[in-house]
C-alpha cells in the first residue's frame, strides 16, 4: 500500500468526476459585507467514501457543511448532489448535529423515526426501520426512554440512528463526537466505520481532531484560515483490517498526523 500523500491538486476529488455524489463548484460565502468565510471552493466528494473537513477554527468548515446541507445559502457558486443543484434541504442528505438536536418530548423510538414520520411513512413501517437502526447503534432496550434519561453518548447514537433511518445518500456530520470523553469517542469512531461499511453512504465529516480525521477518513480536505480555501487534500490510506490500537501505533498513521500538524501549525505562528 502506498504511503499517505498530501497534494494541492484536486485531481482526486475534482468536480466533474462521475464517481462524485456531491460537488462544490466555485463556492464563496460572505456573512454581511465584512466576513469572508469561504473563497472559491472547488471540491468533489466521492461516492461511498468519508471526506473530512479539517482546519483552524474559523476556517469555514461548518459553514461549508451547512451550505452542502442546504441550511445556508452560498453567496456565489453551486452545490450539486447527484448532478442536481442544491436549493435547500433535501431527502438525499441527512445531518447529524453537534448538539444532538433531539425532540425532548419524544421517546428514542419516535426521535429515530421522526424523519420518516415527516415523509408520511406509515407508523408500523417507520417504527420497524427505527428499531433496526436503534439496534445497529447499540441502543436496544432504550426505545421508550426520553433524551433527558440518556447520557450524552447515547443521545449522539440516537442522532446517528435518526440520520441513517431516512436512507439518505449523503450523511453530514458536524463534530458528532466532540461532546463525549476520549474513550467513548474512540469507540464511536470504530462503531461508525463498522456501520458505514454496510451502509455504502457518502459522509462529509467536520472535526477539529487531526487524529480522528486520519483514523476515519478516505480523504481529508485541509482548509486555510478565513477566508477558507483548499490548502491540500490528503488521503491517509489507513487499512482498518488491523486492530484499532495497532492502527493508532502504526507509523503511517502517526506520520500522517504529524504531516497535517506541520501544515496547520504554520497558521498558528
């Protein structure tokens, strides 16, 4: 297997590639007249892969994610999903929020099934699908609990199950593990990879953690400070056939972390 590489070229994730499920073309975002959040982003997100947006605070990672989700409008440029321009939220995308965004008055079962309820899916069908994903994320037995009765990690699992149940092509995740401790964070990373191995979803993932990005990603898009521009694209090429602890001790994994840190620290000097 080749070593991890970083490149300023967009060849491996360029718009127009037929393997891309999502594309961003010449995208720029201003907040008001003064804040230039993103500048001329051209990027492709390959089908069935996990792409992580990584960069210093304020570089526009979450802004870009929300524009792709249709939750924010770009100032200029386009977002395409399956070749169609995004004009707002759509069923082909599902968002996992950092703060869980669960319905406090609804049980786990109803929270997970809520997206299907909005689509008009009959109750028996939506509850059957919801129970499947509740089991997949390890929450069987908690179907009738309410969010306030769950730990932070359990609430995040509910959010993930809710995103998966609607069977969207693209899963958008905004720092989904930031609110949990390091032990649970590592467990969630492994669980997420195991789930996605059977789901064939394209994932766009935001994190501040270099280690997390290298561990979970097929490609990492490193953004510059505001206005966010693409600094480089890194493909870690980490094999997950080994045990997780062995992966985290592997020279390739450690070298890729150091490579990214050496790029990011330039912005901190």
